[in-house]
C-alpha cells in the first residue's frame, strides 16, 4: 500500500497504523523496528515515528542496553510496558465480592476477595472506601487508572446497562445499575464498563491463552449455577437478548417423560442448572465445598456431573462446531482434572466428533476479561492523544 506524505496522512490511517504497531509490540517479548516494518508493510520511517510516539507515552521502551551487549551493530528491541496503565476490576456475586488491579495485558497486580452480607448496603456505603484502600495497597498512581470493569451474574446489555435476567442474584442494586455505574465513573473520573461474569471469564481465557491459535471457544462455568460464554471469530457472541451461552437453560430430558424434571424450576433457574449447580449437589449428595468429601462420594459426584456436562457440550458443539471447550468455575476448580477427564471420556463414548474439553488456565479469568474489554473500548482514544 502506497503511504501518503506524513503531513497529509488522514487521522484514521494514522490511528490504524498505531494500533497495528501497538498490537505487534504487545504480543512480543521484544521486536525491532525493522522487523515490525517487514511484518506489517508499514514503511520504516512511519514505524520509527510510531515507536517514538509510543515511547513518549511510556507505552514502550527501547532496550538499548541489550542491543549493545554483543559485538557489531544490533537492532534495538522495542519492549512493551504493560504497566503504562491499569484497570480496576470488580466482581460481584451473592455474599462475596472480588476486586483486582490489572495491567493492560490482564495480569493482576493485586487482588482481594471479601464477604459482603448485605450487597445493597455495601454498594451504598462501602464500595468507594474499598476501592480507595485497594489503590493505596497496590501502590498505583491514580493517574494511571484508565477504567473500571465490573462483572455480575446477570444477562445484561453492556452498552445500555439493561439487565434482562439475574435468577441467582436477588440484590435490588441491579435495578439501579446505570445510576450506580455513572456515579462510580464520576467519582474516579474514568469510564466504567459492565459485563456478564461468565462472558468476562470466557474473554479473559480466550485472550490470555487461545487468541493466537483459535478463533472460537466455549467457556463453561460450573458453580452456583451453570453458565457459558461463547467466543466466535475472536469476539464475544452475546445474542439478541444478551443470553447466548446460558447453558444452564438447556433441557436434556426426553419429551413426555414423566418425572420431576418437567416441573417448574425454583427461583427461575434453568433445567440443567438445577441438575448441576451447588444447590443440586447439596440436595442429591449432601455435598459441601467446605467439608472434605470421601473418595468414593467424589467419584459418584464426578460421574453424575460428567453425564450432564458432556450432553451440554455435545449440544452446543452440534450448533457452533467449536473445537475447544474450557471448563471453569468454583466446582470445576474444586474437582479439577478428574472432572475434565471424566467429561472427555463420556464425550468420546457419545460422539466421534466431540470437541476437546480442557481446564481453565487463567486465575481469575473474569478479571483478565474485564481488563481486555476496557482496553478494547479505550485503545482508540489512548492512541489518538
């Protein structure tokens, strides 16, 4: 592509070139300007200007020391400084909240979990105090905080902040979500973004582990309920009502079969969710995560869960033709590899075309996902300054 004279380069092209160079440097441990020019087709002169701009913003550094360590003239590697900005991530669920400070690559600087017996009171009286304390504890310059991301267990439109459904959350604060987030943004002078918790986890897992080698995946979160997040062609797929991936609402029972499965589910939970969540395991096996389970009971629980999860995976795979399914969430972490192995075994028995099921590899994937979501939204603005 023939480049225009620097004085006449449209702002949109200048921004596009900056984003291309930014993304390449961010994905490498070190890369020279000459290599960037070769990889992108952007002229060497333009790459030099962009590198100088990024360095002036403390987004990259020039590793001159390393380049002079060997005899002869060596290209100076450019290093990405992931700590040039930070994101505050907040995860609200039931009686607990988690908070994290993450850099621009989704890596946590600090994270904390705390109990909140009354979530409405916490939002009204204590949220700001916790955030202020957190910033001080992390030793972060408040000027470097560029955004706040919040994940909640609800189907919602992240743009309009409209909540469609929150069956496992009974907090009235979700009714006033837009006002709360607007006030939060005003208090800290940064934009605030909201996302479904499992969608955020799916995006965090994908961007941290799979984005280089896969375009799509399904993330299953097994815990209080059963949720799912879908990444399709590198992006979150949310559906018309922000409910794509709500695998807890799958119905796997045969039509007309007489059983309690046909009854209405309690608290508007889904059919499959009612069979696989924490409440179901407590009801069926008297299971409690805080109490040690004997090996035989654990085998029975894993066998029970595997049958339902395998059918859910096969159903969603038949529609989306996904190769990779990531299993995460409290229960998946608790039962760890034996559960993943058991689900994989049932899948092979059921279908020769089953996708691969793997354990989640990212600690606090919702936090990582929120940081990537914030950066996706703000990168144009950051690189336009």
